[in-house]
C-alpha cells in the first residue's frame, strides 16, 4: 500500500501519554464509548463535528399515555445501510465504521457487511475520508485502517481468499491510533498526517 | 443577503417539468418521503451520498424470543442533537434539516431547536454546506434557505423579534427548489449554483 505520506509510523506519543495508554485505556469502556467520548471532546474543542448515527430501528407500535411521553412498545433492529460515524473535519467529509474483536490473531471480515463496503466505496469515490477503526481488545490496541486497504482484503475474501485479516497484516496496513485521556481514540491525529 | 452567485433566480425548469410540478408533486407524499426518494435517486446515479439519519430512540427493554428476531418492547423518542440529513457531494460535506408547515403566511421558528442551530453554526464554521429545506404545503413550494440566512432570523427572534419568518421573507432569502419526477426535491441543483 502507498499512503499519502509515504510511510507508516504512528504518531509518536509523549512518554507520559505512552504510559497513559497502558494505565488508563483498559477501564472496561467499549470502543463505542471511547469514540463517543473522543467525538464529544473534539466537539467541545470545536475541532471537528463528528457524530455517531442513531441505531436504526423499525418502529411498529407506539403507545401515547395521557400526560406522559410516547412509549414505543414494539420495534425491531434494522441493519444499517451506512457506516456508524460521519461528520466534518477541516472542511472534509469524514466517514468511518468501528469494530472491536476479542480475537488475538485476526480480524474477522464477517464483522463488516457488503452494503457497508459499497457505502465506503462511494465515499472514497466522492473524495471523502473513509476508514475502519479496529480494536483488538486482547492486545489493547486500536488501529486506523484506510478504506482503500480494507477493500483489498474484502475482494480477496470474495474471490475465495481468507475470511479474516491476520493481526500482523492489520498492523502492516494500518496506523496505530494513539490514546489520550480525553481523545481516547485520537483518529484525527492520523487524518492530520494522511491528508493535511 | 449576498449569495456566491450574486442573484437569486431559481434554476429555470423546462416547461414540461414546470407542468409536472403541479401535476405530480402533490400526491400526498410528505417532504421526508420526497427527500428520501431524491436521495435514493442521487445514490443510484452515483451523484451524491446523502442519507437521512435514523430517528434517535432510547432503548429500555429488549425481548429475545427463541428462533426469532429481538423485539424492542420499551423505548422512547430522544431529541436529535444534529440535523436529520448529511452526506457527501462533489467532495463537500452537506448537512441539512427539512421542515414542512401548513401555515400559509409564515414559517414558525418553533420548528427548529436551539441545539440544531448550534450544530448548523459548527457546520458553517468548519466549511460544510448547510441549509434548511422548508416546504409550504399549502403553496406546494419547497425552499432552500442557506443556514447563514436562517441564523439571522433566529437571532432576531432570540432578541425579542418575530417567532416566525414571513412567507414573503422566505421567498426573498431562499431558493425555490425545482421538482422533477425522480429528484422530487432537487436541492443539489441549488448547491451546484451556489458552490460550484
């Protein structure tokens, strides 16, 4: 893979931040919670406007009690037709999906749906910034995999190749996302390196 | 108001399309349905990637019956913290809210929430394309009001001014969105004129 900046080093964290990575990051927060905290921090700093989309739900029945809020009494989860996160950073459209795995040795591609890949292809085609955030919970590491790298693995799979991406390969074609106390998944630092 | 193109004419529709506007557009479809059809059309043509965000729901109880899909048995509507629509067009981040009113003479500002205005301000600040789509159902007209124009009315209201925008004022500071059979709310044609 060739990346815009021509190399793959992650952004060097300060020694204290590196230490922080081990001390603070494994407090039982899910990847989604960590990203939500990060997005709120970016928003508070007026750095970026990036939100998680609500979970898509098919509402079937709603009850309207007197003097209190409407209650949804029957609804079903729908499959998302896009990725979970999008927004705006430095004038650019940003779009990503986030997945964590307990698997030590590989990232299972079953985590990603065909229509999400199609969506990500459209985003790349229309010049948006698109990527996948992968967390290996066992290794306590979170990676930024550019959509362009993900596509290659996806198509190899669809041609009968591996159904997962080996951990070592994820390391090779992704960027380790630094952990900071507030920006717990500081993916904008990777975008800064790649696109600005 | 000064707009990038310096004048305010809407894009002239062909005579048949103009006719179509009266024949086809008032078929009882809501503004939301019309925009969804339009977005799907843009997507099918690979013109833009713009989606409505799911309705935000606070899920309280989920029942997992054997051999069938999980049923949400208690949930509540949450207030959206952003606008309803966003996406990507010609490399630009696009973000908008859509409201229809049955009012003949004005658009009530109570339709818009404070936090949505804050969100729209952030989008403009970060160089996204941001606007409000207003439909006057009685007049069968749909307008593109740039966020920058909306803000002025909002602040006048917060300083004790009018709680609604008169219909004539909407006409003055907005663009009439053309109707086409597939692109029923062809707002990209306005974006083309304003930004490209």
